[in-house]
């Protein structure tokens, strides 16, 4: 029996050595030919027992794209815990007399990214508004002689990161967060090409309606085969939106998911509409609060604005809570949701520094990383939560060190099972040719943008022993071939790592 066990162990060691040799050989081969030869790339894979399976350019700083979300979500989970919830308060000023509020209702945002969201974990808008109406009713308010005010003062009003590129800012994935969000700060449009080349493209709002916006679309119809080359321009400083570019004549009706720079005003408008449709009359209008702390009914009208009541001078009638942080993180990672990631980064800043600006939030995140035993000041540059910025620079080695550090926290099991697996979310097509026994043990996050493809995560062992868990990061930058070609290479690297 002893000899049999010894033989099995010897065979296993030989197989492991063979797999590692094949992995290292493949990495060397890739570095000597295109498409990776002229690009920047690196890989590191280690076991928790200290074994290094492969290491190539592991100290090279690269743009990580959405792999940044691993750090954002892990930091938020470590600091806030899986059961943390964002809160939105319903408050008022003035007095309640005979079931009438002589004053304004304030919707005080606490950074909840799920308000009005399409995410299946989010509370449907009508149900949420019903709860807010009940809070008012419980306070004796059935009629409002005043305004419904969206209050986003808790966070930095400049929601977007200043390092994001202009061509991203108009789309849903490039919109910033605020204290009071609505529908993930998106606005959907229908676009329809004309019947002939050169005709105007028809653009119409689907949801949410924003009557304060002024639209001036200049997009035109292009020849068949030219595709969708539309882009949307807007600003939080003035309520003007313009769809530019071209849409091919053969494209038909398309939905464009763009950014909405006035989420607090949007939320207030829809809540007021709900109240009026459900028996609570409002004599005033909807409004938000501008950068100077004044009530703003129309973003185009700058004169005559009155000061909003300070938050500490309001009467809090009640509040509602978001889904649990773990549910928000899962959606963020599975769908690679930039908006959720930025909201989580700002929640970190709010919790640690009581300020949710980018500067404060990044300082707070660095404190968390340092507390995990890492050295972010010298090893990386992180400027946002989602990875949309090309000013983020992280090494494969840092990702591996971070993921190893997460294994030493009490939140590791939760974190692991929030990560996507091949066949799910943004990994739907990944490792499709790998053995099912391997696919079920891979937990990782993808990251992609033009010229960038990255994967980092864990491969849990078949024997269940923590020390045999593999932690890996594979990163490529400046690759100009089609993404599917890079994906095939990355799939093979990860498969070899896990064998």
C-alpha cells in the first residue's frame, strides 16, 4: 500500500511539473511572436503555499481596465461588510398643519446606486415611491404646499472622473455617480436612420423623460455597412444634449444608452408625478439643489433661486435602504458595472473621511490597502473605481498580492463567491474549451478596453486545501488584433495555469 501511495504521489508530481513546463514554454513562445511580441503584457500565477507556477513581466505597470473593480469591491467589502446598505432619507422643512405640509419635501441621497435601477436586485420604482409616500403619510402629510427637492448635497457634485475621455462621458458606462442617483444616471434614446444617405437621424427619448433638457441633434444617415458611429454630448453645467455622428441606413431602430447629468432632478420629478397620481397633491414643482446650495427648478434659469434648507435643519420622516452590499458587488462584478464601482469607491471615501470626492475616496482606499499589508503608493496608480480611466496603472504582481491579502480576511469566502465564473456574466464565452472540472473552479474578473485585455482571480483546488489555491493575473496592453484572438490566448494561459 505504501508503494502504491508513493507511486501516485510521484505520478502527480510529474504531471504537475509537466504542466508547469508546458505553461512556461507557452508563455515564452507567446513573447516571441505576434500579437503579443510588440505589445506590453505580463502574467503571474502562484499557489498560496508559495509555489510560483509562472512569472513573466509581473512587475510591469499596465492599464488594468475593469480588473480595477477587483480592488474597489474587495476594499468596500473589507471596510463596510457584506450586509452594509445605502440609505435614502425622506425629510421636510416647514410645518405640518391639518395633514398639509407648508414647506418642501427633500429626498436626501446617501449614494445608493440602485435607486430606479434596472438591476433585478433593485426595488421597483413604483414600490419604492410607495414606501416614500407612506413615510410622508406616517408623518401626517397628505398634501404638500411646496416643492419636491432632490437633495444630492452629501457628495461631490462633479460625479465624473476628470481623467475619463470625452467619447466615454456621453454613454451609460461613462456617467458619474452622485448622492442621489436615478436609473443609474442613464437616459435611453431611440435612434432611427433616414431612408436616404444624408438624411437626419431621428432621435427620441425613451426613459427617463427630462423636460428641462434642450436637444439639438446633428447626426446623419450613412451608407449601408457603415454601422453605428453615433456619440452623445452633454454636460452637467447646462441642460443641453446633442447626438452626433452617423447611423447606417441599414441599421434600423436602435436603443442608445446615454448619460443623464441631472439625476437628483429626475428623481424628484418622477416622485412628484407618483405622489400626484396616488392621492398626494403637490402645489409646487420638482427641483434639485445647485452647487451654491440653492433650490433649482430649471437648470437654464439662474436668477431668483432661493437657498435650500440645511440638512441639519430638516425633519427626517424616515428612510429606505438599498440591497445588501454583497448583492451590489455581485452585480458590479458580473456585469462589470462602472456606475456601481464608482458608487462603492465613493462610499469608502464617505465612510473613512466623511467626504466622497475622488481625492478623499482614493486616500481612503489606500488606507485599506495599506491595512491589508500592501504598498499602493509605490506599486500602483489608481484614479477611479471602475477602471475606465487610462491613468490607472497596476501590475500583475499587485493584483496577485491583493487577491492573496483578501484570502487572509474574514470576507474572503463571500468575496470569492461574488466573482464571476466562466459561462456567466461578462465571462459567458470564456474557457469554453476547458474541462468542466476546471471551469467550475475558476473565479475571475475580466477587464477590457481598446488594446487592453486582462483577467485576474482564483483557481480553487480540487482537494479543497487553501494552500493549493492558485492566484493569478494575466494582463495585456497595446494589442491591436481583434479581441477574440487575444481571448483565445488568454483562455489557453489560464487553462494551463489550472491544469
